[in-house]
C-alpha cells in the first residue's frame, strides 16, 4: 500500500464519550434535518409538475411534520430536552436539491430531478433512522425505539413511492 499518513482525528472537548452521547447527538441532528425538510418540501412541491409527484410530496410533508413531533416524544422518553443541531449532510442534500431545480426546465425533466433529490434525502433518513433505532435498542430505550421504527417505515414507503413515480411516469417522459 502507498504511504498512508495516520490521521486519527482529535476529539473536541464536548465529544461523545459513549453510545448514549452519540445517540443523543444523532437525535439532535435528525431533529434539525426533519425541521429543515418541513421548510424545504413546499418549494419542491411547487416546482413539481406531475400531479402524482405533487401529491406524494404533500403527503410526505404531513408525515414529516409528524416526524418532528415524534422526535420530540423520543427526546422526552429519554429525559433529554429536544434540541436541533445543524445537520451538515441534510443541509448539503437540500442545497443540491435547490441546484437541481435551477438547472432544469419546468416539467418532466425538473420532476425527474426533484425525484432524484428527494430519494437522496429519503435514503439519508433511512440510513439515519436505521442506525439510531439500532442504538436505541442496544441502549434499552424501548419507547424511543418504537417511535423511531414507526418513522423509519414511513421513510421507506416514501422512497418506494418515489421509485414507482419515477418508473411509471417520469423517466420515459424525461428522455
Ligand atoms: Fe422524515
Ligand atoms: Fe422523509
């Protein structure tokens, strides 16, 4: 192997010391992300043309508002104050979504771009909820686990719906 320099990152003073800390940090991250989505989804809906896509986004906006409330319940169940900490990953995904809208003509092509951006968001959420649900399980937070799995299920369903919309409607038209 070529020369690999050792790059062990030095932890900050407030770094997570155990899985519980990491779990709480992750909750704060996804709490920020869900709130950011509540703000971002209406614009995506307005920029979509397909009725199917518009409905899917509107439906998921309602679910996303529920995800915010559920996270507040999860915080409460572990006796931690709900707090949002900027999630750089979601901020980046939403920025990319904005870029895609600017770079596409309104219609089937922009719809295809919106679906692509939305699926990246959903995949990020699926990865996150899958991970923090696993943390909750190991830590014995049964109530939080139940709440997180409920949301995870909805993120997966949303992703599948977007795949269907892309397959049946947009990909052919966008060519
Ligand atoms: Fe969500
Ligand atoms: Fe989602």
